[in-house]
C-alpha cells in the first residue's frame, strides 16, 4: 500500500480530509460515496464542476484500504488520463492509466502493478477494457475479491441521442454480467431525460440508485449582448472584465466556422491578447499542442469551434464567450459550462444579432436531415432565441428548460438569480407594436408592388426613407411605407426585425434571405398582439467591474478578495506553482487550484498546521510542499 495511506484512513470523511484536504462533502457527494462504499450501484447526474470525480475516488480509496482492490475508471478521454493520474499521485494516491499512448514495456509495468494489488485506481478507455486480455486480468482480480468498483465516466456516450455517442460504450454492459457484485457508478453531466433513460437501460443500471443534482451553476454569470461590432465588444469584455494588474484570465471564445476561428485568433493577437486557434481542420499535432498549452499555461484565450471542449477539465477557465449563436440550449449550456469548474466567479458571455437568427434558421432549412428532425431542430433553436431575447432572469429560463423548478422556496415570488445581466440591470423596454406593424406592412408592400421579397438592409432603408440606388431603381420611394420609420435608428430597426424573426412572425427565404410574412404576422398587423422590445443597449457597457480586487456586484463571492499585500503573495505563490508544475510536467492547477493559493495568500498561515487547514491541502501535499509554501509566504513581497 502507498505510504500516504499507511495509516489507512478508512472512513470517507477521513479520506476527504487527509487525502483531499477538504473539510466537507458537497451536495450529494456524501450520500453517493457511502452508497458505493457499501456496494451499491449509482447513477450520478451532476453538472460540470459539481465534483463527480470525488464520488468514485473516495470510495476507491476506502475500499482499497480494506481489500487492496482496484477501481477501474472507464473514460473516453485518453488525452486527459495522464493529468488525472498525475493529480492523484500528487495527492499520494497510487493510480495509473492504460491506453494507446503507452509503449508495450510501460503497459506491462502497469499490468504488474494492477495484478499485484498496488493500484488504487486504474483509468482505461472503453476499447481497452473490452479486450480479451484486459477482461482476463479483471477475471483474475475478481476471483481474489480485488475489484473495488467500476466508474463509467461520461456515461452519456452510451446514448445515441447525444452528440458524443461511442459504439464501445455499448459493450460495457459486460461489466455487470461478468463481474457480479462489484459496484458500478455511471456519471454524466448531461441532463436530459432521454439520455438518462438510455444510460440506465444500456448499462443495465435499472436497479441503481439515482442521484440527480441541480444543474444550476451559480458562479456563472450569464450575459447576452446585442451584436454591434462583435469583435470590438469581445475585446472590451475581455479587457474590462478579465484582465487585471496580475495578468489575464484563461477563456474560450466559440465561433461557428473555421475561418472565423482563424480570423478572430489573428485579430485578438494583433490586439495584444494571446490567443490560440482550435478547429477540426487543423492538423492533429497542432490541435494537441494548442490544447496542451491552453491547459498548462495561464491567461491564454482559446478561439475554437465546438470541436473543442469535450473533457476539458481545466478548472480555472474564467470566461466562455460566444461570437455566434449555438444551435440550441443544450449546446449553450454545455459550452458555457466549461467556465468556472472551480466554483469561483466566471462569465458566460454571448453576442447575438439579426444575422445569427437568419444563419441558424438557414442552416436547418438547407440541412440534409429529415423534415421531422428539422422540426425538432427549429423548436430547439426557438427556445434558445427566446432565451436570448428574454427580459427576465436567464438562469431561471435555462433551468426551466431542463425541467428544474429553479426556486421552489420562492413560490409566488418573482425569482431572479442576481447573477445574470437581466437581473443585474433589468433591461428597459419600449412598446414596439407600432414599429413592428410598420415593418410588417412594408414587407407586405414589397411583394404587392414588386412581386418579390427583399432583405433586411433594404427594408430598413425604405422604412427610414433613404433614397438609395436600389430604392430608386425599384421605385420603392413611392411606397406608402417609405419613410414611415424615420423616427427610429437603424439599430432599433435591426432589433425590431431580429425579434420579429426570433418570434417567428417573419421568415427569411432563398439565398438572399428575403423577408416574408409568416402566418402569425397577421395578429401583429391587426394590432391584437403587442410587441415589447428591449431598448438597444447603450454603446458603453456597464462599468468596469474591477472584480479582481474589489469583489463583484450583487453579493456574489469576489474571486479573490485580496488586499495589495495579499495580491503580491498570491502572485508569488503562482510563480512558485508554475515552477513546480513545470518540473512535474503537469498543469499548474493540479499542483494547487487558484482557490487554494488565494486562501493561502489571504490567511498567510505561519505554521504547517495552519497551512494544513486550508482547503485543498491534504497530508501528502502538506508534506511535499508545506515548507516551500511557508518560505514563499514569508518572503518580503
Ligand atoms: P466534475 O467532474 O463534476 O466536473 P470535478 O470532480 O472536476 O467536477 O470537481 C470540480 C472541482 O471541485 C474540482 O476542482 C474539485 O477539486 C472540487 N471539489 C469537488 N468536491 C469538493 C469538495 N467536497 N470540497 C471542495 N472542493 C471540491
Ligand atoms: Zn438572473
């Protein structure tokens, strides 16, 4: 057995404290851990950052201490196994992985450790687990009572319903049939009911106890801004909110196309913001290198298509920005969910405009899918558009979409989360019923007059009474609707149109995206359906949050809340951590999270005992790094 476990902490609580350095379990962790230690099967549905790993790592350690058994963790994310094992070894827990990155001699060494009962956890990809050779090793362990549990991570991969389906996951039901009595946990952050049912059925977990956590991510602040000049808006957002005297935050910027990824990366670089591109068109080695750099270095911005992200467990991604609209709320939730896994404040920021609505609609229309599927895609897009157009709490809408009642205790009271743009500064609205009628009747006149439809730009020109070449050529200055909207700005008209499109009163057709009235436009035209629109945002965004040192508005925990001396200590600790991470060839957050360093900088402990009381400082790390940390803290900053 490993030295750090020589005293064999055998209760879950002891393991949590002495190995992980945490004082308390979170949410349902304790119930899950105890259930599995007692030999029960479990299905764990928890959002990203909820703390799923502990749910199998603690039982693995407790059960290993009793029987020398190994926990087999099935994961599709080969690229991450090295870091996960590194993190466990840092905690003094003996772990290993078996995957295609090992050569034959390395693999043999792991197998010997496994069969000798020395491993507490073994990570393996599903295709590896299903090989006859591996199953035979498991047989031999099973005969000796040395399989402590199976953890099936990213369990939604067994479902064809989601996007990450893996054929090999279907084979994992063999674990149940062949190794009866060994507890199994399936874990996923995918919430929808269909996927859930698939997991239970396909992994034969019908009898397993279900643990379903809330999918709320309270530390993520949701903001959706109207597109004006999206790149400039992004730049302002990064500079105002994620850049301080002590460096820039790590973040992800999602774009729809490869080309836009490349352009945005170059542009951010030219503005002095270190950015890396990631999309499926880049060669595999470069993708790998960029991903590694993003995980290991601080303050990098990854500009990516949705090809990037699955299994990125970097805890300190401080913002996820969308320059284009995702396909649906599931995508939005999953992508934004990569921010703030460490529980510290993080931003989900999106710029959204008229063209997004038009593009997404068109992509569905022109797609190859069956009509039934398209209808489903349209409905899902509509739900996302409603979220983007909402005047009320974004979080409440997100959670409601996933079937959660967001605030049962506040029944009857208008619920606001206090941590989304609409809660923080409720948008002003204007009665756009008249304007909407004008726009709709102008679209109607186009057809009547010219026999064809026209696009948004031309419509706005006509409404505002601009005598452009096209207007004159078509004789549209003679339309009764010419100039009837001169009292509104172009931005206001774009807003009116976007919201008419989002609400489905207007649709776009053909390669020129010409505007046509939908059936529901009648009610608006007749004036029986009022339209209330958000006032276009002021060009200047809300004030600089200067969050780094002062804490954020709305009573949310400030990220660090350090005074100047504390910030200097924090910087010194980060420099020390970077050096250790480099020596161990591990990402810095595996040595210590930002949250742990910040607490050290704030509390400034002056003894090993006081240092050990800081969250995230377990026995092994205290022994390995305690003296160095105390020295770093004691140095004059
Ligand atoms: P998930 O896999 O669900 O996305 P992780 O297992 O990576 O989440 O945990 C997210 C973060 O929360 C990690 O940094 C982890 O160390 C931390 N964490 C988990 N459980 C606790 C706890 N009980 N106390 C303090 N921190 C925790
Ligand atoms: Zn809110």
